[in-house]
C-alpha cells in the first residue's frame, strides 16, 4: 500500500507544474497546435505581424497538458480578436513569482496574418 501511495505521489509531481519547467521545446511545439484553432508558425516568412508581443501569464495548473490547453484558448482568443489566423511563440518560461513558491507560466507570442 505504501509503495502504491509513493508511486502515485511521484507520478502527480512529475505531471504537475512543479516539474513543468522541464517540458522540452519540441513537446510544446508539438502539443500546443493540437489544442489551438490558430496555426502555429515556426518561420513566418509570408506573414505579417498583426499584434506583437502578446503576453500570457497565468498560475500553473495541476498538469502540463492543462497549462497548454489554457494557453491555446488564450492564443485563439487573441488571434480571433486581432483578425489574425496564426501565431509565433517568441519565448516561454515558468516563473516563481511569490514567496510561497507558486509558479506562473509566461509565454510571449506575436499574432500573425498569413497568406
């Protein structure tokens, strides 16, 4: 019973925001488009910037997947309201913003209009 509890706790920690800052760039760029209606652009050669440097800053959720889903919803809302159809991630990181150790997920992105 103790072994099951230990494994459960480790599993929760590995999938929570505590370990979220270890998400590889490839995973974010693979999973984020699955949750977003807008198009993720890696090299915006035929795109114009509609709304530069949008900032997403929210407290981390319990899972990495939920963080990415919330980010995708926020990006979709920004893209739609700006009249764009795509976005480019400029940077992302997890920040420890308070003395309680609560982490926030920060993403900076541009809203684009692509042909």
